[in-house]
């Protein structure tokens, strides 16, 4: 089983932040992957990922349209970055990148 952590954040910090989180939860459930998602929205950071969450993850997904707070937390883990727009329109591409990166050493992939 693949263990993911993720951060979602959009410019306004409202709808797209939570839409991306909800879509990711459903996709991971379908793939039988575990996921813990931190949202950085209008209400601030919710479900903040702990260092233990990050250390126990195989891949971090940063699904954001803005710079997120605490991005340095993910420097030692495989990371896939995607815009929210790309993720919502073509989520399978992001999942394919997760599968691809799992075969590599620590790598950072940015999809914009």
C-alpha cells in the first residue's frame, strides 16, 4: 500500500482547496492508498501534518496554486507538485506520477 501525505491550497483558500482534498481522498480510497491531507485555506492550516506523518509517507503531493507554509518539511521525501487546476481536470496524471516516482530515489516532480 502506498502512503501519501498532501497539502492543498488555492489563491482564495476556499472552494478549490477543499475540492482538491475531497477528490484526492476519493481517488486514494479507490486506489487503496492511505492519505492524510493538510488544507491551507481561508481558515488557516487544518489537519496539519506532523513530522511523523511526513516521515512515514512514501510520497508527498503538493496540490497548490500558491506557495504553501512549511514547504521545507517535504525536502527529504519524494514529492509531486501540481496546480489545483491540473489535478482537478486530470487527476489520473498526478496518480501516474506517484506510481512513477515510487520507483525512484528521493525525487521532486513539478507539474504545472
